[in-house]
């Protein structure tokens, strides 16, 4: 098995996941309602706009692909952490935590765009209050999924910090990102942006660590 190549591919999958997740959320936002104070007329205009409906139709599959790539990256990250820690069982939380984030995110976005999909059929008359409720439910679910991101960040930071491969400033910044993510709904968009930036840093870390890990710990 060519482990360095596999880890590099997992790292690039993580980089691609950042882009796809951002695009998927943006597409869903075209018809979604994340502000309950939005006027009834604005809600109905967004839902019944054919162009927005078509664009939002790509949100779930784009998100699904992004989540699949994130899980691929998570398996590579777990392998790197296994090598750094000598097999710390805590590293096994990485993949389930990423799956928690992915599952709640795609569920939340799907709820948010459900009314637009129904309106597309021309057999559904949207009620603005129902749309508001679905939109807020989707937002709460998606932001709660950031708890999974917080676990990924916290576990990675703990193991990497114990192995001495993170500078002190990076350790504290990472723990701050973990706290933001674990606060879920209350941190809102700040946590999402912070995790995206952290994920890019983690991708770079995996790419840089792969040759060194192979040199110190040859493939079994």
C-alpha cells in the first residue's frame, strides 16, 4: 500500500470539501429563509423564482459530494493522528464526528429548501409561516452539526499538541475554534467560517506531515 499517496489524496479531498460545502450552502440560501423577520412577499418571491429553484436543486447533491470528501479527509487525518499518538483511541472519534456534522448539515439544508422544491411542482401553495418554521429548523439543525466540527478540532489539537507538532499559538487558536463550534447555534456563521479556515490549515498539516511520518514510521 502506498500510504503517503493515499494520505495526500485524502488531504486534497479535504481541500475540495471546503469549496463544495460552501457552494452547496450558498445554493440552498438562494431559496432558504434564515431570517424569520423576512416579509411574506420576499419569501414567496424567493420560493417561486424559477432560476432560484433550479439553482437550489443542486444544493443537496453538491453538499453530499462535499460531505463524502470531508469523510475521506477525516479517515486520512485519523491515520496521521494514529501515527502521531501511537494509537490513541481518541483519534477514532474523528470520522464519526465528521459524519455527525455532515448528516445534520445536509438535513438542515434539505429542510430549508423543501418548500421551494414543493413549489416547483406547481401543486403546492407555500405558506410563509410554514416556510419560516422549516427554515429556522434547518438552520438550528445545521448549526448544531458544528458540534461534530468542534470534536474534530479538539481531538486533533490535543493529539497534535501532545506530540509537539503544533506551536503554542496554533494550539490556542485551534481550541478557540473548537469552543466556537461546540457553541453550535449561538456562534452562527462565525463558527462555520472559523472551521473552514481551520480545515484548510489541517489539510496543509496533513500534506506536510505525510513525508515525515513515512520516514519515521515506515509502512507496516
